[in-house]
């Protein structure tokens, strides 16, 4: 495998904000270590257009990684993760530019789609609201992905992720 050239979505190390410092260890000459994961990351604006931007980045990245066949499921998951981050993860950091980050990680046997936001509150499945059609995002992620979860980030905020088997 060859590593695609670095561009805007794969610029590692990431901005020095603290909440994404844990990703910098993935940047030590990835093309020289064949078992090292591939990482694509993109800051997202705190706005309603972010899910579409995330889907576009996901499509481009998965195509470059020869994983285009996973785009349909990954795009739904990424869209839900970003939508949740915009709706629930920005309340404490509203107005902060580039407060959201999409991160895609390709391991040998797994694809991980992750979205970070500045809120510390854990995501929780809730009963869907059948009138307003909300509350289904984590249920959809749970149904489509192999596994999902979240982790707090250094310096505050969290990363919510979903994983797919790719072998």
C-alpha cells in the first residue's frame, strides 16, 4: 500500500489545541511503517453544512484508500456523528471556529469514523421522538457500525467514533 499525499484533510500534526494531541503520534513517517494506520482529518465549521462537508471528505478519502464500497454506510454514520456534534456538542463552545473535527482512520482490518467536539458530556441513546423525528442518530450508528463509543480528550471535549470491519 502507498500513502496518499498529504493534503488539507490529512495534515498531521493537527492544530495545537490540546484536545486532538493524541493523534500526533500517528504522524511519525506513516509511509515507512506498513502496519501504521492511515489518518485523514478535517476541521468542520459549526454550521448546518458540516454533515455534507463531512460526507464529501469521507467519499474522497475512502476512494483514495480503495474503500469506496464502504461509503454508503460510512456516510450515514459520519453524517449522524457530525449532526449530533453540531446539535449537542457545541452548546458550551458556540461560536468557536473549527470546534469540530472529522477524523477517519484506516487500520488493516477496521475503518474508524470519528468526530470531536468541545463538549464534555457523554453521548447517550435516548428514546426517539416520533413527532419531531429526532433522537435516532445513535440508534442508526449502532445498527450500521460494528461498534461505537466515545472518549474524553485531553484538554476537554470528546471524540465519538464508530468502527467498521473492512476485511
